[in-house]
C-alpha cells in the first residue's frame, strides 16, 4: 500500500534535515534532498517494524474528538 505524507525539511550546516509532519518522531537527514527522502523512508519503515515487534498487552483504542 502506498501512503502519502508531508516531508518538512530545512538545510542546516550543509545537511538536509526533515521530518514526516503526520508521523511524530520520524526524523532523518541527508547530504542531499534525495538522500533525505531515502533516509526518511527508511526511518518510517524502521518505526513500523518496531511497532510490530513490541507486544503491548491489553492495548485498546478509542476514537476521540479534539478541538483545534
């Protein structure tokens, strides 16, 4: 499945640094924008793999509304 996210990025000290706006905690960097895109994809995949192996016994979900 292909999902689309917003890559927010900036250049600092010669490095492209970025994050996925919709996925808190997924950050990466690269020497070029292309390298950043590759690295952020890898960071996202690693985050997904980590979530799959961490057993959370008794975890439940509930939809809630938040005023913005």
